[in-house]
C-alpha cells in the first residue's frame, strides 16, 4: 500500500469544482423539464384519456424498464442514424434529453400517486366554485400533490445529479469526464476518483439539507 | 327563479332521487329535513352536478340544463350560478382564509386581484375573522373553517346557495356561531337551500320546509305547518324521533 498524494488531491479540487456548474446545470435543466413532462404524464394517468393513455403507459414502462445508459446511447449514437435532423445533437443536449425522459417516467408515477392522495373534498370544492378541470389541477390539486410528492422528487433529483456523470460516455467533459482525463494524465486513479466522489457527496448532502427547508415550506399550510 | 323538474338519480352509489320537482323564488329560504340516507344531500349535490343526475331539468335564471344530455359547458355554467357549503368545510388546504375567498373570484370570475381582495376583506370582517386572514385552514377551529366556507360561498354572489348539513361535523361549541352567520346571510335576501338537522334553526329561518323520505318530497309547507301540524304520517314519525 502506498500513501495518498494529498497535494495532488488538493490541487485537483479547484479543477473539478470548475465543472460543478455544468453538472448542476444539466441536472437542473433535466429536472425542470422532467417535472413538466412528469406532471403532464401523471395528469393523463389520472384522467385516463382515450388513445393517449396506452401510449403514456407504454412510455413509462419503456423508460423505467431500460437502463439510463442504454437510453443515452440510443439517443446520442442511435437516433441520428435513423433521423438525420438529429446529427447536429451535441452530448450535453442528448444527456439532458435522456435524463429528462428517463426520470420523468419515474416521477410521473410518484406524482400520480400524490394526485390521488389529495383529499376528494378538495376536488369537489374546486368544482363547486366553478373551476374548469385545468384550473382545479393547477390551482388546487397539483400544489397539494407537490407537498406529498416532494420527498420522493428530491430523491430523484439527487439521482439525476449523479446520473449526469454518465454524460461523459457521450463525450461530454463534465465533472466525471474531467476526472477521467486528469487521472489518465497522472495515473493517480484512486486519488482522482476519490476527490470526485467527495465532491458529488458534498453536493448531495447540501441538497439534503435544503430538502428539509423545502419540506418545511411546503408543510407550512398544514401545521397549526 | 329556480325550477327543478323530475330530477332523478337511480344508479350508482348512495341514495336515489325519485323525480324531484321544486320551484324556488328569489330570496326564498328553504330547509330540507328528513331521515338520513333519504336523498337530501344527494338532491343538493345533483343541483350543481357534484353528483350526476340521470334525468330531469334544472333551470337557474336563463340557464336550463337537461340532466340526460348536460354538456361540460352547461355544468360549468350551472356551478357558476350556485354556491356550495360543505359539511366538512372543504376549504382549499393550500390557501389562506383570504385566498380561499379570492380564489374563485380571480380564477373563475376573472376579477382583478385588488378587487377580489377588497371583497374578501369585507367578507372576513362580516364573518368576524379579519385577524385570521392569513391563517391556513389547518390553523382554524371547525367553526372558523365553516365560517370561511360560508364566506367563500357568499363571495360568489350566486343565485342559489346550497348548504349541505353545514353544522353536522362541528363540535357543539361551534354550532352557534355558524348558525348565527347563516342567519345574517339570510337577512341579505340570499336564496338558500339548506339541508340540516337543526330543527329549531329550521323553524326560525325557513320560508318553507321540505320533508324528504325515500328520494321523494313527502310534504312541504311553512315551518309552522310542518312542525306543528304535519299532514303525513311519515313526517310525524320523523319529527317525534328528532324531538
């Protein structure tokens, strides 16, 4: 066993921190898009629209049933071969697209469960004051479902941050890709990957801390 | 003028309605009494399509809805002419007391926010909950929640206010304040259709009392007649039991 090269590790920290914005940017973009898509999918699952419903079920089944890495390869390397207009797609876009579709499938299911968890009387009160279906969803049901779904959704966001590391397989030099390059130059693989692991860990822990604040905020209407 | 003809609900869950006919004059206060499971709440819920009637017509002002072929648009229009007070209050849990009142004014009636808030504040004063304006329902007592529920209904300026056992879920200590508020609403010549088990209140507030059993209107008339000189044996039996 050899001693760890701490100087190397310390020197690597600022280099890798430079890639945090890209990592978080991809995760935030993916999360925002996935939230919108998952809410639409979940509302459809609750309303069970004809024609659309089996398609949504199929979508969710496929994106939950196949590995994220396979989906990323399919989009980045596969799709441009059959759809020529996608040849210009860059790795970052493909990664965000893959993360969005993959996680929206999972998130749709937890949002759907949260929607059905909103008390029946809330739906009836919204109908009784004359709201349309979409007003009822947007103003009353979804905000209350958000509170129920929040803990699970934050967990998916954490998963998504870690999932961005797969973008390096699409040639994106994000935090993981940068680490790979650094390690290949220094041959200090253990040090390099340990540093990047710690950075991911700290990001996730910071987020878990923020999660408690978010949940308290969403619960404010429900505590005496 | 509100006119209900042959309102029928026979299938699905819950009590049935067997062809209810009902005329309601503007400003009239009608109290519906009768044994539980007899269709009183179902009647109210069918009037704004929270429960869907299968047959019959409902006319509110110039809007006539035929239950058998009611469209989404008609149902929405009907709901926008009526207001509903729920037994379990059903305040929007994610909205403050003030927002519960402004919500429909802004979202449904498209009133400017400032106007809606002014209206809400004047109603909050009227229901004695000015200082609870920013409280969420979870922080209000049952009586306070129901007062907001009535305030939310008042704000709609509906042609008909429906009250579905508004005091039945309340602890006894809160019943009085809710009935007091309903008396004040009645003084404003609001057309009211009330299902309640509060017989004293019914006698005092009603222009007309309707006794229902088995999904039918068995007997109706002024409170003195129904309470002091009921004509039907079923009405007499029921009143003996609740006294």
